[in-house]
């Protein structure tokens, strides 16, 4: 079985309680007592596919989807440049990004600890939900011990955040240990436990990294902790537990119940949810053979491995609940509520994001008012309205397609010309380059989200750790998950302005949440829709898809071409022909500037099959370096939620040398198999945020179930000059565009915002 990370772009495997996809590769019989392969264990590490699913957990059982997809998202145009010393630079960047993330999470926790009390939504509960809430309140009041419900963490002392290094310099690291790698002796001890339980020893490094020091003892004490490794399924963890514990384990084991509860919440996060409704979670636990789902949830809350919330169910724009007047029946003021259960990291991120956004809305600075008036006076054209809105508000949403990016660029130029400290970030390096080429923007004023958070790009920070900015513009805003968004907002000082700009029709973020969509729905700040259309036949086609219409468009310059096929083999053949011959000959677009996009990694016309065929035609070779040769186009995943296309330069004892977006990167040999794929063909989630001169979108017959309006819009929108559609799904394509919207995600951001910011 392949050891590439695998999650799916469809609802089935991306949701918590779905059995293994029948269409996926089966584990060989000799893979261990539990049928668990090393390759399976990396399956859920990528979030992109499951986040596209975003489906309801209760509806997912028994569904199947296309072959899983595992790279996180993001991309950029490849470059042929390389360079020495890249290893240390890459390690330094990774360390800086991790340090910045830890710093921001500490700030989030301190902000939570400073709160004087809880904010409650709704009131009346009944049945098991009431019992759950009663247990929570009992512990908070001191009436019950910690072992019957979860505990509130003690407030941490607030301290100034140290100023991180703005542009970290390359620092040497031990050659045998990659950043964050567990100690060799820890890995070896875990390897022995895995072997004793019949699990693949290749999982040792992942288990040691996930469980930390003492991982071997943790696995012996609670074998179901194996579920902490991405891709491990409950039935595989059950087999491991039986091998270690014998008759002492069973389906009702409290350790098993807690581990499966956490696993379900993690799978829900991969599908885009930040929390699950209590009945949905209980039903999913029942389908996993947990005899008492409510006790399992209670135990998980008691151990602090998850948190419970109650949110009022109210219509957008409804007035906030008012306390009853004296003598008035309290029941008349009560509103229905929903009880949600979620992992702490996403709960804290979502609450911190809501707090930070409310802070920006309510702390408009007067110190920069004169500079903003100057910016308004200098603005002209379509950007003037955006500049005026930003001058008067701390948070502004801006929507539009590729052509609309000119307006945030003009805003950036006007703000900087007025002496304001302004910076703009995009999701990918390619997006950064395209923004910098627009009037008003400049290379020193734009960066990427990852670069800004790591300190490698953008302005410095003050003594409190806040970015020294008056204005931050975030393009590709639909790609923000709750954690990235929370870190960005927490980094902004009081009085700063934030503009979130993006196309609401594209696929949502790879990580949990739907920040941009929730903000648009909450209506807590000004929203400006750009009137700048995307030009040409491709822009006209996308405009129709955005409103659910797949129209025929005039394409006198062969901007849009439909290539009908009957089966997957023909689809692969025609795709190779288009990339290697037809498009270069007819349009002058070379093969290395054409991207192939398909719904999934597996299947007869997935990325694996297409990349194999394209490599054979465009860069044949023996694949001596882990399946790669110099000149191969690749997709490199440096972190969950990010994919950067690039080119293989060489390989040596240090690892695989790549050129990604013009930057040299060295991937250690032990990470190559899980972090690098061939990249002539990508999925739509991997390609979002970037554009190519030509795109070939492959729709084989078995991909019909994977299609939706956001997927089609995103895939077709990656083309700048030419779009070829290898079409084998017949009427499934117009049906998907007309009827199949993005699958809903369970989030709390709208509810949290409405308690702090009135609807505008």
C-alpha cells in the first residue's frame, strides 16, 4: 500500500464514523495483527480533502468517495532556481513558524483566563443534555469533584510576549534530528511496544511525536492512544489493544470510549467542523460500538480532553436575549439551545477569534484619523468606496473574483502613501506575486499568511508581541481556518484595521471552520462586493458557475475547450496529449506552465495515475531518489493546510533538494515519502490560491460524486488564458453546478460574534 498521506475530498471518509472506503487500497494480509499498514497511519494527517467534505457526521456512515487526498493546501508557480545552504534556512523557517504559533496560542489562553465569567446562550435544557450541563456547573461551583466533569484551567499570569525574530537567520541543526523529532531512544521503545501489539513498527516515529516523552508507557497503559496517529482506525486500535491487554479490554472500556470520542472530534475537524452537536456525536459513538455514548462524552469532558458549550438557536439579526422583568415568567424569555462538544484547541481559537474581531470593531483608533482622511482624498475609481469604508471601520469584508484584487491593492497603495503602516498577505506565494504586480502594491508590502505568522515576512512586533501595523489586508480570506485567523487577529494591536478579501464561491479552508463565510453571514461589519468582473470567456464562464449556471461561452481564441471522453484510460491519454502537445502547439503555453486538476488522488484518472503518465512523457527516469528524478514537478506539503508546487533539483545525503516558488528547500529523506508528491496533476484544494496560464480539468466518470459548485468553480478558475475540460461525467457536471452546494460545517463563530457585536 502507498504510504502517501490520504484523506478524501468527499463526505464519506472525511467524517468521523465512516468505515474504510471500499474503493481504497486494501491492507495486505501480512501487514500485522490488526491489518494496519504504515501508510494508513498517515492518512488523516492532511486536512484538505476532509475539509472539502464538511458533511454532517450522522449522514456519513457507509458512504464511499473518491480516493483519499492528503496534501494540505496552497501553491505557487514552480521555479528552476536552487541553492546551497537551503537545509539550514528551511529548518530555521520551520522553527520560527512553530515558535510563532506557540506564542499566539499562549496569548489566546491568557486572554481566556482573564475573562471574569462565562457568557451563556439560551437557558432551558432537558434530559441527558441537562444532566451534562448540570455536571459542568456543579464542578464550576465546587459541588462535585473533578472526576465527574471537566475542570476550568487556573488563570495563567499575564506577561508580555517576547518580540519574535522578524527574519530568522539560518541556524545549524543536528543532522540526524529534524526539528521537533522525538529522541531516537523514545522511538525505539515505542517500536518495541508496537511490535508486541502487532502494529507496524514504521509507526514508531509518529507515535513518539504524537504522545511525547513516555510514549511507550502511555501506549501500554492505554493502547487506544494509537488513535492519536493520523489514519489509524478504531478497529485497528482495538486489535492493538487486544494484543496488549488480552481479556482485560472490551468495547465498554472507558479508555476506549474516551479515545474514540476524541478521534471522532478530530475526524470532524478534518471535515471542517469546529465542534459537533451532542446528539450527532452520541450517534457516531454508538455506530463505533460504544455501549454508553453519553457516559463516554461525560468521561471525555471530565478528563479535559474536550469541552461542552450551549449556544442559543436564533435567527440572524435577532435581538439579543434580555433578562426577564420582575414578575414576568422566565420561561417566556427562554430560547432553544444546542449543546456542542469540541476539542479545546479549536474552541479556544474560535472564541479568541470572536473576541479579537470584537476588539477591532470597538477600538477604532483616532490617532490615525488624519492619515486616513488623506488616503480617502487620494483614492479614486472603484477602490474609493473600499478606502472610505476602511477609514471608518475596524473590520471590513470585501468580495470579488480575480479582477477584484485590484481594489485591495489600491487600498494598500493609498494607505502606505498616506504614511500608514499597511501590509497585505495572500494564501500562497503565487498569490503574493500576482498581488505585488498590481498598481498600488509592491514587493515589500505583500507576503503570505504563513510568512507573516512565522516572522519571515512583514513588519516587526512590539514588546507585547503585536504587529506594528495600522492596516492588515488578507486576500484569499476563504482559505483562513479558525486557528490561522485567530493568530492573525490576536497579532493586531488595538486600533488597527483589518480587511478580509476573497471570492466566497471558492472552496473553503482545508482546516476547521469557515471564517469568511461565517463573517459574511453574521453581518457585523461593512461588506463591499466588487463590481470588477473577471475578463474574457473564462471569466464569463465563472460568473455563470457562481450563480449555478453552466453556460456555453464564445471562445474565439480557444480559451475554453471541451474534450469528451468515454472512460478513464482515454481521459489519461487525452490529458497527456493536451499538456505535452496540443496546448503548447496551439497556444504557445509550455507544459511546465500548465496544471492538471482532478477530484482525487486515486482511481484510474486520479493524480497518481495522471502524474505517472505525465512523468513518463515529460520527464522519464528511474526515480532513483524515492521515486523522484531531477526536473520532476512536485507538490510539497511543509505543514498541514499548505501545498507548494516546485521542481526537484537534486538529492544527496541531506535529502531531496527542491525549488519551490523560487526558494531552495531541502526535505530530509525520512520525510520525503509523506511530504512530497509528483505535481503535474493536483487536486482543486491543492491548487486553490494559485493560477496558471493553462489548466486541464479532468472529470472521469467515477468522479461524478465528488463534484460540487465550489469544486467546479475553483478548478475552472485556476486557468488564466486557457481551460481544457476532459469531460466524462455527462450530465453530472451541470447538475453539480446547479444543485450541489458546499456541505455545511458546524461552527460557533456566528453565535459568538452576535453576543459581542451588534449586527450592522
